[in-house]
């Protein structure tokens, strides 16, 4: 999993923002704001974790059951993939 | 009757309001303006910055590399929303380099333009990689109107460029400023806005040309009385004229939100200037607002953060006129620190022009309330 090069992740005023850059703005001309858990998962991806690693971090930091964390993580990543924000490791940007 | 439903103001995205609210507490420069050039291909007599004649970007204006370096520092400091303005920013041959470079930093870019140069490569750029919003000035509804107001044969071109951008799905806001040169055509301009079916922001109050290098009087500005009548007429067309009752409500609200220190000093800066917003001029000088020519320092020389801290410090010293705090005309008045400074050279002196204009608005509304017909703007 990797963050698409068409998006940038920024921390501003304590908020985590995902913003399209370049031609992606044609499809989505706005800003995604992430919840605390969403921000943690994106950070994990940016640091090179895979879905399992990200879910483990989520379970640890938010004291949730690992299975629930895994389900939530996969659902979140699926959503991001639909927007083209997350790509498979071997996908070309 | 609401004749002009299409004439509305583009609302701000909720995320922008949220970031500005948090930024105000933290002192984060969430939004900024980069004034890329004072050059312009129009020669509007009422322009606050362009001196006429200077069609090309001027010597001493920052290079693309300098703007991108400032953009990087601004992004690191928390800037998300950037307005690129001029002069006419699209005159710069390196506009695309600046625009795409700033977007890559994660900036949401708006562009102020007279609309005449959105052709060729620039039009293609906006179609492929649109700004958050294009703010296009609409000066008149006829070719003759453009010649009279802007000294340019640009009407057809501007309107066709607006249509092209709209068809491409680019977000557009029309800025309409009324002056002596176009006020007589306000109904026709409104009809054009309605036909274009775009968001529109109107202004009947024109700042004195505080930024021109050769000082001139505010050319073409409406008299306070004419501006007041036009304000009421336009609001009537948009179905949003304040009633005396709603004005009273607003008065009450203003009283409870007065400055903390009661009547001892006037109000501080209520808008975003210096709280979360800044302005950088063509040479890299930071100011709290483009209408307040009090540069605090050079960003390329001193760095962004140092200039931002100075901008905040200046903002904290600003006090509005005490007279404005409890003024009964306040609900009708567009007074702000920048208007005070631009009109009087002093933040704490009430500008006579706005006092007269607000008084005329009240008179006009009272007349309307008595069932009399609003007098046509002359
Ligand atoms: S009418 Fe004059 S005194 Fe009253 S708020 Fe406006 S500028 Fe201030």
C-alpha cells in the first residue's frame, strides 16, 4: 500500500488533511479531513506499514481488539482506494 | 420579488471555516495572498494598484523561484489557502510554473483575474488542473462599457472565456465593482450575471487607491449617496434588503460582541487579517492586508515566519474608531480597519465617506419602510 503521488498529506492546525495535487483536482477539488484514527492509519502507510501493521498500531494506540481494528482498517483503506488515494505497492502513479 | 436568485455569493467550504477558527486560536497563517505583479493589460481608472501604462510585469517583482520558495515556507507554517492576484497575474509568462508549483505543495489556489487572458495554454491548464476558484472581475455588460471603464476592447473575450471555464467545470466567482462608469447599467449587469448563472460578489464601496505609486484621487468612485442607493437597489434585486427589524437584531448582536475593554478603546481586527491571513506584495513585502500599505518586512530577506510574527504584532495594536463601536449605523456599514486606514491614514478615525454612505442607506431603507419607492441610483 502506498499513498498516491497525486495526493499530499498535510498536518495543519492539529488536523490531518489529504489534498489532491495537480490534475487530480479535476476529479476532486477539495480537502479530505481525517479523524484521529484515519490520521494514524495514513501515517502508518506513509511510514511503510502494510494493512496488518497499520491495524496493529490502531489496536495498540486506541486499545481496541485486533480483529475489530483489522476490519476497520481494511474498510478505511478500501474507501481510500476508491478515491485513488491509496494504491497497491506495484501500481504506477 | 426576488429577481436575481442566481446572484449569490459562493459560500466558503466548511473545512476552511474550521481551519481558520482553529488557526485564530493558534496564530496559524492559514490563508495568504501572493500579489504576483502590478502589471496589467487593462487600464482601469479606478484600480487601487495599477498605475496605467505598465502592461508587463515590473522590474523588482519576485521571480517564480522566489514565489515557490516563499510558498514552501508558507506551507510549512500552515498555509492552506492561497489567492494569486495582481495586477493581472496571468500576464506573467511563468504563471503556470508558479501555479503548478504551489499546488504541488498542497495549497488550495484561487486566482483573481480580469478574465481576458484565459486562452490558449492558460485555459488548457485550468481545464486540466483547475484552481479551487477563479475570481473573475466583470466590469460591464457591453464592449463599450469595457472600453469606458477599462480602456480595453475585451468584453467578448472575457465573456467567452467565462463560458469556456464554466463549461469545463471550473468553479467561478464573478466580482462586480460599481463605479461611475458602470453604475447606470446595474440592471443589465445583473441580467448578464443571471444569464451566466454564476456566483457573484458585488461591491459599491471602492477603496482609495492607496497602493498606487503616483498618488491620485479615487477616480470614478461613486458618491456616498449614489453608492448607498445602488447598494439598496442591488440588495432588493437579490431579495436580501435588511428590514429595520433585522437591523435592530444585528445592532444588539454587535453590542454584546464588543471588544473586551468596553469603551476604553475601539474594537480590534475582527476579520482574518493578521489573525490567520496575510498579504505579500509584488516585491515580497508582507502586509496584514492589501489595503493597508504598512509592510512589516521582506519575506525573501527575513523569512516568512519572522514577517508573520511581525504582522500579528501589528494587528494586535490596531484599534478601530471608538465612534464605530456603538454606532447605530453599524448594521449598514462596511467599515473595517483597512477602510479607516485607507480613507484617513489612521486606524482609529471614522471615515467620513462611510459615515455618509451608511446614513444614506438608513434613509433609503426608512423611505422603503414607509412604502416609498427606492430612488433609482443615478
Ligand atoms: S457609520 Fe461611521 S461611525 Fe458608524 S460604524 Fe460606519 S464608519 Fe463607524
